[in-house]
C-alpha cells in the first residue's frame, strides 16, 4: 500500500492500483442513477473523442489519511461509480484490466455494500472466453445475484453502466450488441478499447488531503451545508458587468435581469417590482414589450430634457466607487477586477424605498423547472449565437460555461447587452410555453403549462392556452408532448428538443404580445412535427443525424391527416422494427408512442374489468429503464428465442427500482405486483398497460407468448409509423 499523501493528482489506473479507501458510516448510501452515470461516461467519452491526447480532470477526491487507508470525505458517489465501471470493463476487456484484481474501496459498517462490490468484481473475473464475454452472458450472471444479500442500488448502477456503455460508446460508433462490430469480441481498434485506454491513462483525479487532526465529522457537515465555492454562472455575470462598466444603468439592468432569471423556481416577472413588471411585461404582465436592450434600459431609466436620469429606481447609492460632480451622467470610467465585479453585481440592487415594498412579489415556490439556471444559460447562448453569428453552435454542457461565454461574448459591451436581452426574452418564453412541475396541494406534484398574470388581486397563474379561441384540449396536448420530450432526455446537456422549441418560439413574433402570437393549434403542430423529426432523423434511420442539422429546420405542417394504404403501413412497420430492438430503441420512442396512444380517442385502455380508464389518469413520469416484459432469465417460463425476446413487442419502460425488483418475474407476476402498487407509484406507460392487460397470453406456452409479443409489437408499430412519412421505395406493392 502506497499511502502517498503528497501526490496531487492521479490517473485512474494509479487511483485503482494504489492505496485503499473507505466510505465512513455518516456518508449517505450510493444513490447515483442513470442521469448521473450517463453524464459521467458521456462527458469522458465526448472529451476523449475531441481531444485524444489531452487530460480530462474528473474532479477532486477529498480524503482523511488513516493508518492503513484513506477515509473518503467527498467524492464517494463518483468513486463508487468509477469502481463499478472498472469491474464492468474488467469483464469486457480482461487483458487490459488484468492489473485490477479486486476493489480498493470499502464501506464502514456497511457489509452489504462492500460485499456487493466484491461480488461484482468476482463476476467480472470469470474465465476470459469469448462465450462469457457477451453482454447477454454478463447480464445473466448479474441477474443471478440475490438482492436480499447485496445492495440493490449498487447492482442497479452496474446494470446502468452496461446500458450506457453499449449505447453511448458502442452503438453510437456502429457497434452491435455482442461487443465488437457484427458481434465479435472487441478488436484492437474498437471504440470500447479506445475509451478504456483513455480512461486509464488520460482521466485525472485530484486527491485532496485534509489535515490529520481535522474533526472529519464536523468538516463533512460544513462542506455539505455551507458550500462557499463560486458558481460558474456568477463568474459569467461578473464578466458581463465588467463589459458594460462604463454605463451604470447598463450594469443595473444586467443585475436586475440576472436576479429575475436565475431563480428557476419562480416566473421571471416576479423578480421585478410591480412597477417594473408593468413597464416590461404590460399592465397584466402577460406580454413582452421591447425589441432590444437599450429600449428596455431607457424605459426603466428615462432621461429628462437635460440628459439627467429621472429613473424611478436610482442606483447612485448602490455604486461602491466615489465619483466627482462632473461624472454624474451615465458614462463613467471604471476598471474592475473580478472580485470588484462580483461585489458590484451584489451591490447594484437598483430599488428605492417605495419600489422595494412590493406587497405582491409572487414568490411562492410552487413550481419546479425542467432545467437549472447554468444549463438554461447555455440554451440561451446557443440561441444568441444562432441568431447573431455563423459560428459553430456551442454545446449545451454547462461545464464549458465560462470558456464558451468568453469565446462568444468576451468583453464586448454590445454583445453583453444583446445576450442579456435575449436571456430575459427567452426566459419569458420559457415560462409561458415550457412545461413545469407544480405543487398541487399537500405533497403532490403534477405537470402544468401556465403563464403568469398580474391583476387587481395580485399574482395568478392560468393555462397558457385558455382564451376563447384556444382549446383546453390543445393546452393538454402541448403539455403532454413537452413532458414526453423532457422525461426522455432528463440530462440537462442533452435537451436539444428544448433548444429547438425556444428557437421556434423566438422566431414567431417580436415583440411578444399578451395576445400570444402562438396559437395552441400551431404549437401542437410544431411539437408533433419536431417529434416526427426526432423519429425519422435520429431513431428510424441507419445513420442518425446530429440534432443541430435538423431541429432548427422544422417545416410548418398541415393539420390534415394523410391516410396510408395497408401496404404502405406494413412496409413502414417492416422498416421500423429493425431499429427498435433491445439495445437500440430509446426512451423517446416509448414516450412518443404513449403520447399517440393517449391522444387517439379511438383507443381505449381500461383495466381487465373495464372499471378503470388508464388514459384519463395518465401522466408522464421518469420511467428511465427499457426492459423486457417476458424476462431474459425467467424463473419459471420457457426462455424465448433471442429475436422475440429483444423485439419491440416485448419491451417496456419501467423505473430502475421497479426493474430491479421485477427483473426475473414472469409477465403475470409482473402485472400482479405492479397492479398492487398503483396507489404508491406514478402512472405506468400506456404501452405497458396494454401488455399487462394481455399478461396471461404472455405467460402461456412459448408459442403463445411468441404470438402475443408479435401481435402487440405489430399493433404498436402501426401506431408509430401511421403518422410518419417513411419513404420506402420498392417495398410497397403497386
């Protein structure tokens, strides 16, 4: 054991070759799910592909040195995930990971967790024969682990790693399910080996040792409850303020807009005083009045005939620097360091006594956003670049926040002002036209699509499309399809759909009136066209297009329905099924299908006794695991052939926790257990509801199950393709 406490950074190979680490008992259990694991793996892989020789710094590992091990104070979730990744890669690439004999991570007073890591590493060390190296063989071994004796969260994390690696590294590179191309074991040129070599040699982690006499329990509490680290978006705000430092009113507007937009749990209007709301968003606060930053600034800070500011909200007392009498106009000559800019950003409140005493600030935190503020900034920056430049669009990953802002905005005052105006307008559109989670009383939450309104009785929230010329049904359709997009792409950096929607909304009209220029019918048609574009350009195609290549080119579609012939539908089904097998099909396909089933009035989905209408109570939820209804390793029933087992008809969406507890149960048992848990769980996928209704047929003989799966799969594929313009030349009989 090395116990080198002075070494500042390690490659991952060094981290896992040297020393032993323990997670103390006061740390929480392992709880990373798909979103965190997928982002970790994809971030490394994306960086490796763009910078093959560079180092990727994965973060810090804060430790306290003991006699013969290091106690992990911060970073245990990442460390545990990396340990699972090492075990997984040891199974897939035994020669490369021969050095990794056993986990060097333990858990204080948690034998289940420690034994789970040991068991997974033991499974990964099985004989290195081609027969044992397939993913299917691995999953059979993992499914054989009794969850009564091991930590289910860690086992589930291992399974997630298998899916993420297969889809994000191998499938994106054209590698099929068996391992290498066309199913062979990884070759020397395989993307998995390339990823693994980069992971071991070029991914670095910084190990930070606290002093030996530190009260680690107290340190841990302070570190988690009083994080003092400067946020990246605060540095961006400081840079924007510095860019306009010669004009105090520009600085005040940036500060106002930033404060109003940065709290994603509130509608942006509520971040301004009542007088400012009426100036910016019309008297009822439902519109948006201005075309550019300068018009917005001059409305809030108008000048009198002598050029002196008569703003309702004086900022003289907020500026921390003294000025001479000849510098009382807007133009000031100041130079700020980063610290000074941050101080100024907090100081410029720009409210006098009268305006600050707002009796209705609308601050009730009843809403939750589908995205956080740093990632929203990246969405807005992409929109700004697309509208103002021919440069390559920036990524949506907020880890590149500071660097990307310096590249596209820098210290240019005009660019800074234009971006901040785009930020406010986009936030207004986001609040009005993008779905949110809303507290519905008690502890419950539901989806909502509402806009903010201010009247005689103060703040209120009404359905976005609730006027006489708009249909409430269309409001529901917009809400449901927005939810389908969101739950399909829970990772903030992958929300390309949101980028497309915000761009489309921004292009509709300028400025935006309270009499919204976007009708509910127009919005539904656009969202459906966007969903179809995702299906045709990214999922039902042998060569997926990059999202920016098609999401900003969605054509206005007709509301008329084109009726396909039976031959055309059958040809489309045959074409589509090749892209929707296990390991290929993505969550969005299931969620878009559920939307089509929900919207189709002719399709009834009721309980076996007919008393419960499952469609009426359906809402999208985070079902983030594509699973087999008839299991891969059945406890009782005869195992299906691989083609049927992995076909779309046998696949469904479940939560990771439900999948872990039901993985080897037969269809009838799955249906029984899920039906018994309805009162304590979110609504199930409508496709899954249809499968559960026919569970008896699934649980019959092998031939009966095969027929039921084919029948259900064909029916679902017909629903999907009937509304898609799939051109399949030569396959439709004339």
